[in-house]
């Protein structure tokens, strides 16, 4: 039967006496679904995902486009498979699942978009969130200098895709820069691309910062220094509780040098500058860890990096008071302020870290 249909189609692909295209103004998509199942699904798939015939889901056809093909035929599809009200109904249904028009006769409608996020500490995962569910089975691809790679599928009626390991744990950005969604990678419904400058920032933020002497990301370097600072806040509080002035002054000096970095200062006046940090600091200079992380995260950040820097500044200021105090009692108020700032810094840093880990987002547009 398939050979017979194919032969007829080749003999008369666009018959001169084919029925006129149906008036789609009165087409009913609900009725058209039953017509599609009976007359079209054998070739185009039960979900319009394609088969012998092309995929119609996500193809962007309007009801008028479909009606013209139904009336005249195309390729191996003979003309006039259905006529009259059935042709109008099936045209309305196909337009609906194709995303080309929610209502028959309206022509192509604007298709909602979504977002694509490259995720994970090494940017090896992909998450897609559509503004509306996919009308049919849509493929997901990424492409770039490394070529094109199919990442997976968004099923009909679903609005999300997630894969934490798209390409064997390898970093995606730098190798791929574009995300494609639709029934065909060559004719996508939605796509979005990362600019090269943005890719460079995200790789430095989360994978490998070229400004660092040793390997590692800007986020990891900042996290390490925040952890060192918080450890020494606890050491400072323990020295206060032990009524140990020498250690209060010693760890007060650490508050200043960890946060401010080079040039290091001899706050306690013992002639021996002490710094358990890396010398870069958290708040001073363009390369300071909190400032650099904020710049690399980019415009989605809001003010979390500035709040973290303000809290580190409080710790440095009161660390200078503690580091030069003449007694533990004289340092007590400054240490209490440091503890309060440190508790808030833990919260703000966690928010900043989450913002960094979700910074690699691109808009998907028709």
C-alpha cells in the first residue's frame, strides 16, 4: 500500500484538479485530533513526531499552511486525503501542535521561549526550562567548535530538560556555545548562544581562572579564603574566652591581613607580620576575591558581592581594634562585632556561591 501511495504521489504530486484548500476559519482542533489519528498518524507519528513523513510537532505551521498541503499534497502525500470540515479540523489541530497558531486561520503565532543553563562546578550539565510545554517531542542539541551533540529530548507536554553529565563529565562551555531546541537541529524552534566574553568569564569563575598562579577557579579561591577567615574568627573568640591577650592581638592581626591582603600589616606590633591567607585579600584591589567573583558572575548578581565585601570590611576594621588592644576587655566589643559580621557573612557567602553556580544562563528565543 505504501508503494502504491508513493507511486500515486510521484505521478501526481500537486494535482491540477486537487480540491481547493479548506476554509480553516471554522476548524476545531479537538475534532481534528481524531482525524489526524485516523488519516495522518501512520506517516507523521501518533504525536506528530514524524516517521515516513516529516515531524509536524514544533514545525511552526499555521492552519492555512496545513490546509494548503492537505488539499494539494506534497512529496509522497497524495492530495485530498481528507476534505471539507475534516480538512479544516485537522489543519487546526496540526497548527496547534506545531506551535504555528493556537487558533485556526490566525497564521503563525509568536512562540514562547525559555532559558538554558549550563550547570555544575565544571559546567558539564545542562538544564532547560521552557515558558510553555513542548507541543510535541523536541530534541535538545548543543553546538560549537567541538561540533554538534544531541543532549536529549523534551517529551510532548513537558517543559523542562535536565542532564548533569551531557558529555562524559567534560566541560561544555568553550567547546559548545549554542543551545538548540526543536524537532530538527537544522530548523530549530528555539535557540540561544553564549557570547565568547561571557564564556571566558564563566570558565574563570567555575573551572579555571587564568589569573591564578595555581590551577583552580575564582570561586574556589574565594571560598578557600572565606573559610580561612571564618576559622580565625573562631580562634579569636577562643582567645577572648581564655583571656589570652597575646592571642587576641595575634588573631586580630589575622582579621586585617586575610581580608585586605598585601601589603600585610603588623597590627599587634610584635615585629612579625602574620597572615594565614593567600595575600590577595577579599576586599581591596581589583583582584580581591569577593570583587572578582562578583564581576565574573555578572549582571544577574544584584548586591550580594557588595554585602559580602561590606561584612569583610567590618571584620577588618574591628580586627584592627582587637589586634592593637591593651586588654582583652578593651577588645571584647570589637570581637563581638566580628562574630556578628561573620555569622551574616556565612549566609551571604552561601547566597553568592549559589548565584555563581547558576550564572551560566542564556535566553532561548524563537
